[in-house]
C-alpha cells in the first residue's frame, strides 16, 4: 500500500483506517485510533490464546518487532528494549544511572510531565535540575541548550517535538554538541516516531510509546539504549526475563542479558507487541520520509487557512526542519473550549490543550491517511 493508492481509493482508506468511516480524526498527537492492520494483529493473537504460538512464535514476534523498531530508529536491534510506555522508558534511564551528588540535569519545564517528573525525583539523590529557557513555547535551540549546561551537567532530557507548539528541535546538532562535551542525551520521542525521521545517531537514550504517530496500542513502546552505555545504565527491576535463569532455575549470581533485553524484566505484553509490530510494519511500508512530507503539506494547508480566519498559530512560520505534525492555534477573546466542542459535535476530533499561563489552544494533528477534504471539513467549523 502506498500513500497515493490510499488517497486515490476511498474504499481502501476506510477499510484500512475504520475511524474514517465515522469521523474526521485529527488528534494523533493524543491517542490514535488503531488501523485495521493493527487491530487485526491484536485480534489474531488474542484468538490464538494470546500466547503467540507458545515460545517459538513469541520469539519470532519479539525479534521482528525489535528489528522493525531498530530499522525505524537507525539502530541495532540489540539496542532496543520492548519496554512499554514512554514514562517507563524515561524512568528506567533516570533511575538506572549512577548519579553523583552535585550532578545536574537540564530539561525543559514546559515539556510533557513524563519527561519532567522522573528527573525532578533525582533531587533526593543530590542531583540538581536545571530549566532550559526557550524564546517561545517549545522553541528549543542548540544555542539555548549550550548556554544552559556546565561542567557538572550529566544529562540533557528533551522531547523530539513539543506536544503543544509542534516545534521540533534539531536533535542531531544538539546531540553531537553534547557528545563532544561528554554529556548524555535522552529523548522523549513519542511525538515524532512514526511521523518524522527520528534517528538515534546522536542520541544516547530514547523512549516512545506507540499510541500516537506510530498508530499502535497504548503501553506498547520501546526504549533505545546505546550499546556502549548499557553497562552504565543499571536495570532498576530484575526478574526472570532479564537475569539469566536457564530452564527457569534461579542461579547463585545475577547475570544480566548482554543487550537491551536487560531492560525487559518480566513477561511481555504479547497482545500489545503484536499490535506494535503491525504498526511498525505499516509505518515502514508507507515510508517515514513520505509520511513526513505529507504532514508538512497538511500543516501548510492548515496554517494558511487558519491565518486567513484570524487565528494565531503557534510557530506558524517555523521552517520545515523544525515544523511538526501538530498545529495549535487560538484567537484572543474566543472560547476555544466551545470551539473544540463544536468540532466534536460535527464529527471532527481535535484536542484541547492549556499552557502554564492558562491559555487554551485547539490542537489539530492529522496523520498521513487524512484527506484534504477532511481538513476542509474541520476548517468549515471555524
């Protein structure tokens, strides 16, 4: 299936994305509806008893999901753990490093709380939290990062795209500069993985669940840990799956697996991984570069139309290298909650988001299968 085929054949589009039959879904930055391929994979696994044909089939499923995730990230499969939620992955990094009193972590306090709280909790271990200052919501630049780190900065934790403003920082430039300074770089990748190229060439750790742009189920995501750092990042939970126990017999010494599977301590979410695997297959089949180009085209369409209607769009003039699939907008004096409700009553699903100052935004986040006609239908309610 190609993007051109999908948009040329409405029956194919509605069959592959059943949500399109009932509504215009423009909230993929929140929780995505499952494509037929993904829900079908979960149903097939459940019909088989949820055990993926016992151990042989389970091994094949885990291996395939790991390989596809690695392909999407530009990583080695041995660097990918099937860890569940973004929060769990980030917490694994935060809690697993050997922190020293006086170390500091740099984060952006306006990021999603999943990428804030695990680092804040390190204060009890003598770690200082620094807040990066951006000129506008989510607008993180290399200069701002470098101005905020010092000789005691141990790690920088950033998101690959801001969840309200849609700004995408240059992860490559930031990561390379941090590596030169021997500062670790951890990324919350949930708002770009499956939407834009999100490679880990300059990243040390990355966590992302699959229920947004990857079009997978909730709590079935991945954790990337650079191979050279796996001995430094201590697993915080130990169990039968990440500590060697031949024939399920406990051993007298704790011997961890030699790759990222050391961060998978217990039984896997088999149904979730079946869905994740199918979602990864779909994204790779469509091509992430093709998806990214489509999302930027949709963004340009929406920004121009919203501007013509007098709305203020966050980072409306962001260059393509920094623009994401998220379009958030407001109009002074207009009740954005009422507008959100009006769209919902008309069968258009968007998201209502609020910043720290209490300003409300309507957030639209279409995916590659949404049509221009659907975008026009949404704009018609404005």
